[in-house]
C-alpha cells in the first residue's frame, strides 16, 4: 500500500528570493536580520524582497522603527556590486514616498549614498541619481543635498557621465536645488558647465540646463547679479530662441510643472517656495 509523505525539498515553482516574505507580520524583522547575515545570498535575497515591500509606505514606516535604514546604509559599503545595486534600488523606492524622504533626512542617507557617486556600476549610480531626484521634490530634500556639499560633486558628475539618461537625472536634481540656494553652485563654476549643456544634441538636456541657469539667475536676485558670470547671461537669450526653451512645460522637459519663462520659473512643484529669494523677503 502506498504511503504519502511531505517532501523536505522546495517546490520548483517557488521563487527563492520571495521565501523570506512568508513570515506575515514578522516579514520585515526577519528581513532586517537577514540584511546583517554573513551569507551573501541571504543578503541579496533579503534586498530583493525589500524592493517589493518598500512600495508600501506602511512598510517603510515600520522599517524605520526596527533599524532597517541603518542596515541599508551599511550595505552601501558592501564589496559585492549586486548588494550595492539592490540596496540603492531599495533606497530609490523608499525616496519615492514622503515617509521615505523623512527617513532619508532622519538617518542621513544622503551622505551615505554620496560615497557611491563614483561606483563602477552604472546601475548603482542610476539608482543613486533617481533617489536624489525623488528626494529634492520637497524643499527639505533639496536643502539636505545643498547642506551636505553635494552640488559641486553633482556638477562634476554632470560633466563626467557619458550616459544622457544620467545627465538628465542630475539636471533634474540640480534644477530644484538651485531654486533653494545657488551660492554653492556659483562657487562650483556651474554656469559654464550648464552653458555647455545648452548645445547638447539632446533636447531634454538643453531645456533642463536652461531651467537650471534661469533658477541660478532668479535665486541670485537683483542684489546678487554681480556674481552672475557674463558668459552665462549671454548664453540664455541665445538658447531661449530654441522652441523647447519657451513653448511650455512639455517642451521644457518639465512635464506638468508649470511655466518655464523667468516669471514662471518658480511655478513648477508648488511645494518649493522660492529658496533664497523667499528667505530674503522675510528677512
């Protein structure tokens, strides 16, 4: 007579990377433990599972409270490139939520990520740029980038990155940072570099560089025009004759963020309040 028994082997149709999520309310604590594992595969599987879970803001909030963010910061220094790639992917997903942006500020994730600006993996750098781009959607995020002294490194990466997608992501970050404070950017020789981007063959790069230059000029204000390089001032009228620099949000590479002319340059992302000019008006 045949006897039935339970196999000790995993079913062939089970995704091993998802096994750790089968702990219900214990999923995040279990994954947090596995992030600290000495075993490489265990760390990688935990990160893959976290990439899925972090799409839920409630999971991000819980992850903050159990120490996940500190463990993710530690994994940014991992010798294994796949671990670093998946860690930056998790952080990019986290930064896409408001509670995740708070986690970035609370746990100093911005500075920890900055050490990967020269990571040899382009995928890792792409995730980093995406995370920064998401973070600066709120003024505090832009101020954090500025306060950590990252404008100059980002400007250098704008010059050094050959991938146009990467240049666009960096410009997206710089545009919103420059709306808050352009002092470091001016000290970083950003205007000549942005001027070079105005002649790029990529329309999005040209339009975003023009927006960044306009933001520098606007934030400088009447009292700061003496710091504005003459070469930068000369570049704008010439480039604004191009259709993509004045025809509206879509052509300016800004989606639905609002008017792109000097008078309306602050209209996109209403949560930004105008940076240095706003502070001056209240002073």
